[in-house]
C-alpha cells in the first residue's frame, strides 16, 4: 500500500494502531455482511506501523 485510503476489518489491528497514534478518518458497516470497518488514510506512518503489527503477530503464532 502506498497512498490512498484503506478499509480495515481487523478490529484487533485497528485498536493496536489507535494505541500507536494512528487516527482513523471514518468508520462504517458493510452493507451485505454487516461487518464493521475502520477507514484509514495510507501514509508512511500507517505503512510502518501496519508492517510492525504484522511482524509482531507472526512472531506470536
């Protein structure tokens, strides 16, 4: 992901991103599935923290 917006359905990851200073730009509910999502603006900080979260998650499996 380079730039744009990202609809994140992983609420555990969203909470982790919030705690690390990433601010959402919106939220919503999928029309068909009813799943909740959080909308983030993709930038350098988001990409770095997204990668860090995924590495930490993979190390705990």
